[in-house]
C-alpha cells in the first residue's frame, strides 16, 4: 500500500521482500476466501479494534470498508459482501487480486527485490540486507518498514526486527498472541473423544463481551470462531491472573427458567443423560462439556442444572504458542511514532502494518488496518520528501 501511494505520485520505489515471493501472508489469509474488510459505519468499524491510539483511528477511518472496496474495483476486482457483512473479492480468492496489484506496481516502475532480509542499520544509517548475492546496503531518501508481527514465522514474520529496533532506542511493546487458541486441562475422555469437534448453537462470553459464533475443541483446548472473537479479553485475563474463565451458554435460545421447567417435567426415573437428551436435546459435545465443567451431583437438581447449562465456566490455562496465533498484539509503541507513522528516533523512517502496536479481531479488520497504515505511511513519506525538498 505504501508503494501504491508513492508510485501513483511518481516516486521511485524499491520493495525489499524477505521471502522468495511477495504477499505470502496475504495469500494465506485468503486461503479459504480473502476476507479483506467488513461493512459498517466508521464508528462501529473502529470500535472493533483493541488498545488503539488517536492516529490509528484517523488512518483506519480514512481508509475503511468503502475505500477498500473502491481500491479493489480500481484493480478490476469487484467486491462481494457475505451474509455476515464480511467483504471479499468477488472471486473470493487472494491470488487474482495480488497479481493485479503487483502488475500495477510493476507498470509504475516499482522494483521488487526478493530474498532480501533486512538485518539492521549499517554504520552511517544505510539499510543492510542479507541477499542472494551476499550483504547489500542501500540508502534511500525515505524508508517504510512493514516487517510484520511475531506469528506465522514460515511466512516471513518472525519478529526478529524488534530487538534491532530496541537497540536503536525505539520503544517496542512485547508481542502477545491474538486471535489465538487457548489451552484447557481436559480429561482423557474429553480429549480422546471430542478433539476436533465443532461446538455449534452456543453463546460465549468473557469479561462482559458476548458472541454466538461456534468454536472447536482441540486436543489441548479450544480455538476458532467465538474463541478468536473473545481472545483479547481472555488473553489479558490470563496475563493478569494466570488463567481465564470462558463462560458457555449451551442453550442460548432458552432462558434458565424454561430449562429448569423442562428438566423438572422429565420423568425422575430417567438417567441424567436421557433427561438432558429428551428434555433439552443436549447431547454429544455439548453434554460432554457440561459433564466436564459442572458438578455432576448438582446436575440432578433442575435449578442447579439450568444454572450450569446457561453459565458453564470453562477454565483456560494459557494461550497457544505465539507463532500459532493468527495475529499478534504488541510491536512498535505509538509513543515512538509521530502522527504520520514516522519513527521519532529515525526521521524519514516509517512503520506500517502488524509491526505497529494495534490489535484487532478477525473479520476483515486485520487486513484493512494493515492496508490503511501502509497508505498512511506512504502519504507520510510524500509529506516528508516535500518538506526536505523545501528546505
């Protein structure tokens, strides 16, 4: 996006890419359909981000869903809006969009240097790269860093840049997993019989935030869907207290009084599993979760059973490893940047994307913010170059 803005303005741009091909994380994000943004008012869209700063709001507000849609159409890729408001390219795939984008950049003279991994600042401030031909240094008029967060190392974002920035006196907040799975101390029965099972038709909540998306059981815990939606609050609770509670509503379409009434009406001679199955259609993985997390003796009392079914506490013991998270929180601190995303300690050097300390849920918010901050950094470079030329 920075190259898009700069090349459109007639500025010569070289892109140094660490991997053997461009946009690998972009392609991975679109593996099952490129969810590039999400419809909604600017206010509602911005409220989905966690721990944001004023400049971040300004940049994403200036390049939100409508602008992303127009940008795709400019590349010949009309948008498609899914039933939940998620925005995709009409083709649903990332590869045609990426090819069109790279073609436009190449037509404007943007040069792409593959297998060039940034290794730090050389003496005198030049940028140093490990390249196929050996060590390379370059001294551009301005630089945009888009080095990624700390997850999906195999796609290029290993977070190794953070120590180099810190050594240069630039504040970097520690990386933390976001949109991630969590560990649970499952019983052997739960782990062996239900690992991989989807849990549908449930409500989940954490620290006042609620959602009705499905999620999945794994051999080591829970992941996907609603777990990702609530991951920021759950992660923060784990960081503060060492564990977190995920509250499950196994029957969100029934209130507690109706659940208790149906259980009370069931024949007392029936086994608990039969009462749950016949009175409430509570079977399979949902019933297993109830047995796993509730006091089994209390389930024989309709009122207590109803309370457990409507507010079942699932204890989370930790997050999955950082590299397995869909995204990461942390990165270059906002205090280290000016309003145009330029490093205060390194004039003429800008930062964009997931390497900056913002956090977002899945649903198009991640990619939109990466694009918006890339655009903002590109515009910052234009202003910087104009100021230098005027001096």
